[in-house]
C-alpha cells in the first residue's frame, strides 16, 4: 500500500506534555503508523515545559488568521518523538502557551482564554500544512481542544487544493470535556455564523467545539469499543448523546495500545536492576519491599494494593474515600499516587495519619514512581465511574499486578473477570459503582491472594503475556483512515 500522510493535531503528547492517556496515545500511535510505512506527524503547543534548546526553529513565523482578533504570528519549532523519526511541530505563542500547566490555573480552574488558545492551535495546524507543503490524507484530531480543525477542513479549507485529498478523524478520549464557550467565539473561528445551529456547532447557545468536531469529522473513534457504545447513551454522553447518535454509523471503537518501549517489566529503566518476567517474579517481590520502604510502610507480607490516578470523581475517587475505612479493616496495604480535586489531598492526607502502617499517599505527578508502583504492587485498583479506555489497568496486567475494576468502557473491554471455577481471568471486576461493591470485590481479590496462591500466581503469569502492543491498534487505525477516505469520496491510491 502507498503511504498515507497523517497529521495529528493534539493538545498533549508524551513525553513533551502530559496530563493523561491522551498524551500516551499521541506519543505512541504515530510511531507505530510510521512503522507501517506512513508519514505521520504531530502538531502541538510549545508549552513552557518544552525545552526549546533541543529543537530546530523555523526561520519564518507562521501567520494564523483568527477572525476578529486578526492574524496571530507564531513561532514554529521542530523536534521528533524519541526513538523515532516522527516530526513534532510545536506552535510557539508565548502569551497563550508559555504557562506551567496545560489547561488550568493552580486552583484547578480552566484558563479564561482556553477557547482562543486551542482555536489558535487548530488553525495553526492547517496553516502549517501550507507552510510545509504537507498534503495530508488524514487530519487526526483529539478531543475538544483540536476539534475546530475538523470544522476548518470542511469550511474554510474545503476548496483548498492542499487538502483536496484529505479526510478527517476525531478521536474522543473523554466526552465529559467539551470546550463549551461564549458564542462570540464564532467570530474567531470565522467559519460563518450559518454554522451556529443545533445540527453543527451550537449547544445551549454556546459554541461547543467537541460537537463541531463530531458533526464535521469524516469519521469518529472512541478509545475503546465499549466506550463507543456508551457515549450514545444519556449516562455517558454528557448531553451530546443525540448528536453522537446521528454519527453512529461513522463511529468506531479502537482500544488504545500500550507503548511497550516504556511499559515493559523486562526492560523498564525505572525498576532496574530488578527487571523481571513471568519466570522471575522474585524480583517483583524485591520491588515491593523497596516500595514499602520508600512509602514508609512496614515491609510485611500483606497484599499491597495500588492506586495511580487523577484524583477526580471520574476515577471513582469519592467511592474509594467512602470505602477506605472498611477497606483498611482488611489486612492489606494501600499506596496512592495522584493529584486532582483539592479535597482529596486533605482527605487522604488525614487517612495516612490515621493508618500509618497501612496507607501511604503521594500527592503529585511522578512518572518514575508510577512505574515502581505498577511493578511493586500485588493488585491495582481502578474503580472508574466511566473510563473511555484507561491505561493503568493494562500496564498493571503487563506487570503481573491483577487489576480490580468497575466494568465500564475500556475496563470492561480489557479485563476478563476471574472465574473461581476454572481459575481463568485477568482481574477482578464489579458492576454498579458503590462502596459496598468496591469493598466486596477488593475483599474477593484479597481472599484470592491469601488463599488461592497458586491460582493467583498463574493469573499473574498469564496477564504478563497479554498482547497490548500498539501494532494491532495501529493497524485498526490504518483501516479507519482508509474507510474515512472512502466515505469522504477521496479515493486513495
Ligand atoms: P486519564 O487519561 O483519564 O487520566 P488513563 O489511565 O488513560 O487515564 O491514563 C493516565 C496516565 O497518566 C497513565 O499513563 C498514568 O500512569 C498516568 N498518571 C496519572 N496520574 C499520575 C501521577 N500522579 N503520576 C504519574 N503518572 C500518572
């Protein structure tokens, strides 16, 4: 097959800027598409945290029309995704992106100018194609932040010959965040007010950027097959379920892969020299002991249960808070790493003081520690209220730490419940998120750890051999791209 030109437009990309799984996908998928022979590239903002000294600066600035605001001139820097030849273009506009955090101020409130910031990014991506004379076959956007690019492709750039062979794909990583803004944003988007209607861009008299993407993308994907079905319903659609249903025929669910360059206990640099595989689980025990020490817990032989998560309601953190006293009645230890809603920082800090021998919590974002936790724990707890895909349940499986999950979205797709009769399964799963079900299921997993040691060990070995490599998902995306070109009537040869 000839190669496709694919442009990823995204607000985050690992390892340059990350708040969650979106960054992992954008940092990995283009590499695997490149391995399939395609010319995949990434456009993202040059946040304050991106070190410019290692990047190449374009000689000329890029002019980006921003409607009533006028033309904004951005610097463009170029780098590559590590261990690859995937070009990454950084849009540099100090006033918008020269900030420590990506979306929110220190108190967790979204920046007031998030609308203009991400419309600028989306429009800059389109202009950059012209500057580079890059003629994409596929414009691949991610979540609301870059959905405006799907809209631009079918409006302002509809007759631009550089995009004549281009279809677009929008991947939904999280339906809850939609980019809903004051309708004056139409004057910045500059696509014409005729698009401000209920069938395209308007929602509750606001501009809803995710909706604009959903209605204008050639095809849409969600990050797991189950989540693709869930977002058609009121419970998970966050008000856009009816819009989503109008595109049901163009919606695919593609489970994210795992970047095994980063997440593989056999090679993981963060756990060296105790790297392990299914035949050297004694090294996993050494990592557990070191982790207990590091977190200030007694180095005992009790099951160590881990939580690495944004500490927000989406992740079921309020249910964990409700259940914590009952959970700690069991002879277990819990380690938690995360940050998020401010109340959780205080609440779990107090729990740590109450149960110093059983509960340890680190507030913050720490990639190295997250690897040591995945490797050192016995069980991984992830009771998300909704979970578009979720990565940690897959990481924990590959590290031989069976996950305990609420059976929604990607958790449902990637965790097979333990079957007591046969001993089969890849984790422990429950339905109906509440404290009682959570405590019972943790109890079941803990019971299995204590009393069914051989079966537990067999499960560890089995899950370490699971294939979550990106190769398979990248092939599905390739098929999705070809389908999008067909549906857009842009034959690809
Ligand atoms: P989401 O994108 O909804 O936050 P995912 O499970 O898809 O959830 O991805 C979360 C990613 O962020 C994983 O790679 C996880 O290890 C990482 N992560 C989350 N919180 C932290 C933290 N406090 N420190 C380090 N890594 C974290």
